[in-house]
C-alpha cells in the first residue's frame, strides 16, 4: 500500500472508515489484549501456539489500523455539492443499459478505497468506472473486460 497516495472518497466513505478505525482501536484491541492474557497462562512461550496465534492476530490488527489512519490522513473528500448532475464523477449514481445482458444496472461511482462491487459501488479506477468519468446521459461507452468488449448506454446521471 502506498502511504502517500491521495485517496478520493465520499463523506459516507470517510464515516465508514472512521467507524471501522474506532471499532478496531477500542473493541478489537481490548479483545486481543484479553486473549494475550489468557494465552500467557498456558505456560512456556516457546511452545505456546495460542500465544503465537494471538500475536499474529494483533500484528494484523495494528497493520489495518495504520492502513486506515493513512487512508484518512490522505483522503480528499468529494463534497456532494461539487458532484455535477449532468456528467459522471465520483459521487454520481449512474443508470446504465447493458447491451450484452439486455438489462439496466445502477452504479454508485466511488473512490478506490470505497469500492464494493457486490453493492454496486464501483471505483473510478475500475474499467467501467474510468470509462464513465466525464460522460453524460445518452453517451455510449465501450469497456474492455476479460470476457470481451462490453457496451453500455448511460440512461441517467444524478448525485448520490
């Protein structure tokens, strides 16, 4: 992870990252602290697999905390009022007609750290997201994917 990279993020994304950070720093740290206390009671640390496991868990937790702090420190928040209604940008909700599948789909364009494709939040850096940036209602875009070229028509663009 590049700790100096600027991340574009929505206010909703900032709130989620802050909530995760708070949870990890308070609840998870205390849980791991208690696990360490219990593991220490199992005796010799050189042969204590429970202790080794909880120390590994602690290392991953501290790594995630550092990652979240870095992302928040380097976040550039996209203000809702700066999101145009007529062209696609981060913070836009875009309805597309997928010519290949013959159905409509709606995506929320977000920064890379907020991406959640299962919930139709796609990154501005993804193939579809980057092809959409700057486009307007009625535009047709072509996106190269592993399965071939997908074609979409933009049916609507609005703020989230």
